[in-house]
C-alpha cells in the first residue's frame, strides 16, 4: 500500500478473527484512511472467547457504525466439510452490506484483503463499480497435491478462486517468496516477473540479549502442518 494514501480516501478491509491486526496492519489503515469499512469474519472457532463476526465502520478512527454478521454454527467434525457453505455465506454478506451501505458510506476507493475468496469477491465489486481498485495480500499456502482426496478436493476449490483473484486484482503482494514461487510453478503468474514481498512483523526486537549458553532453542509459532516445512527443523535440530 502506498504511504501517500490520501487522508480523505476510504478502504474496505476484509480479514478473519483473530488476525485482523496482524503486523499492526489494521492500526496502519486507521492512521492512513479517513473511512475504514472493516469486515472481520469468525471462520474457524479457535477459542470460546473468540470474537463474533462483525462489520465495523470507522471515520477518523471513531466507530460510526457497527453490526454483527451472520455466521454458520458447526461442530468441529463438520467444520472442514462445511467450508464451501461458510464461504458462500461470507461472500453473500460482503455483497449485501456493501451494496446496502454504498449511499451512506460510498463511493469506496480501495478493497483490501488477504484471502482468495474475499479477494475474488473484491474483483466482483470492482466490476460492479462499487470499488475503484483491489489489493490482495496473499497469505495462504496450499499445495494442490495431497494424499487425502477430500483435502485435494477442498484445495481445488481454493485454487478455483485463487487463480482469478491473483491474476485480476489491481495489486498483489506476498507474505513470503514461497507463495509467489508456488504460483509461478503452477503457471498462475509469469515466471520472469518479480512481485513485492511484505512479511508480518509486529514490534520487531532489534537486539536480543541472553546468557551465554552452548544450546540454542528454536521456538515456532504457527500451524503444525507438514506442508509448512517443519520437517526440516525436526530432522536437523537436537
């Protein structure tokens, strides 16, 4: 995003609980834009105290409108299989609320998100002339091949939305280089083109001081998946 964004402009920001302010991105949006239309969806239930899905509109950092969003309840066993249903509910609410609120809070300048489905929805809104430009900050890493056929089917659905979202968004940036490399290998993006990488870093520590020790411990914070490359650590660390 451009640091010179006009203070009079508006942005639609779509993300998922509890990652809406990862890397202080939401704080940056509030500081940069006059009007921020924030959709936070509770896609996966991580804890009992997790916030509900909500639409909140800020003007000059003050809340001027807020409402709860509908969310489909499901059991842990069915959560994965019902992802398509929950995705349709999210898509429908984005279109409904942004069309409904356009006269009051529009026109919308920029649409910004980190998810393939919601990025695809943003391009639909642009084609309807509801937003001027779309930004897709790509976070998700899903290799198309998997030993489980159901997982492969779900990932095929993911790539069905990711390909047009990646190719048609006005601006795409990546969380890391691996995400861009995967799309180049799948011929989603040109192999000779370079793309910007913007990582998530919250209050980085410039200098770490610790007591002298012969052993170094590595702490990992993230999802325990083989596809994340953790086997490289497990096979090489004591």
